[in-house]
C-alpha cells in the first residue's frame, strides 16, 4: 500500500496527530497549533472540534493537507500558508511582498487613533511603508472621516494593500515611492504620521527564527547597521509634509525607545513619550512636530 493510500484513509483526527508529531520531530515551533489550524482551515471547522472527527479524509483533502504540512516543515509561517491573518477588526491578505502583520502593531494603531481623536476624529494621516496596508487600512476603517495616505517602495506590497483596502470597503490613497519622496501635494498638511519601519539591525537578521528570516521580505526587516536607519530618514525627510503640531507615531524595537526619541529631538521633533505593548515593553514612540 502506497503512502498516499494510507494518508487518504486516515481519519481527520489521526491525520492531525501524525502531522503534529512530524512537525515536532522536525523541531518546528508550535507543532500542534500548526497542524490543527491548517486542518481547521481545510475543513472549515473550529480548531477545538477536530478531536471528535473520526471520519476519513478524502484523497484530495489529504493531498492538500500534506502539501501544507510540507510547507510548514520548511518553516513557512502558518499565516503565509493560509494567505491571510487577523489584525484588529480586519482579515488581511498577505503574500511574499510584505511582512506578516504582527499583534505588536495593533498598539501602534491604538496610539494613532488617540492622536486622531484629539483632532476631532477627522484628519490627514500618512502611513510610511504600509506593506499589506496593515496600519493604513485599519485607521481608514476605524476612523472613516480621516483621509488616509500610505506609501511603500514595493509595488507588490501596494497591490496587496489595495486588495485589503477594497476588502475592508475603505479608501486609502496609495503612493508608490521611497518613504515620502515626491509627495509634494501633501506639503504641510499631514496631521498624524505613523510608521512601522524596518528596525532590526542587519547583524541580527541571520539569527532570527527561520519563519521571519526566510519568509518576511528582508527589505521589511532590515533597519541598517544600527537598526535606526529608517527613523533617521523619517525625521530628516518628513518635516516638509507635516502640519504644525502633527503627531508622529512610530513602532520601535524593544530596546530602541531612548535612541529613537533622542534622534527625533536632535532633528527638531518634541518627544512625547512611549506606549507599551501588552506585556509592558515600550514599543511605540510618540513625538510631535511643532514647525521646527
Ligand atoms: N506597515 C506594515 C506592517 O505593520 C509593514 C511594516 C514593515 O514591513 N516593516 O505590517
């Protein structure tokens, strides 16, 4: 009996268990969760209901599941295999052109919304390096009276962002450019600037988990020799676009709050403090532009 026949006849639950074991033996992180989430997706079931499934899988289901498990064995993240992930209210599509949206970035959106609300809930927002549209689409969805602009250097990422804006039923003005080059039409008018730029030091990248190192685009991770390259450029290049009193909301690495706030201060921004993630680590830097 070929391996394929064996797999085709196994029950749903046994197939999940065997896959979890193979993932575990291969050293893949969260083997059970990976095996269960993929099966739940395949059969359109809740993860918690799989244990009761004694029915055999069809040959087609078994083949698809096996292909997904093979991808996970190569350390492809579950979200990339699924092609989407959840972020705040949204189900965002993802592909190879952009970073997987992270829960950490949800607090960046929260801080930006507070700044927007201080301005009465309607203002012009700019998200730099939007990737799959994570921040920009969330803001447009949660504060529909804002005019949201977003940039990315990757045309592929912008295509995903465009699809995500459409799926969420919101309008985001997408600009294909390096940071903010050529956005002269926005001169002096951006009231909330937000970004989750690449901030990992180049030297740290080889040591990252394979799920990140081998699958997130390097250009979405690499913040240069000291990890601060994009903050430096944001502080240098954005002032012409900013309105007097604009709020600047930046995601930062766990050990970057002092250096990012200091960098901003040295370029004429006023540091306003940091906001923590769920575990209390400062992961958002907040500054204000007062017109230099
Ligand atoms: N802004 C996008 C996100 O938060 C992409 C960030 C990035 O690629 N560094 O997911």
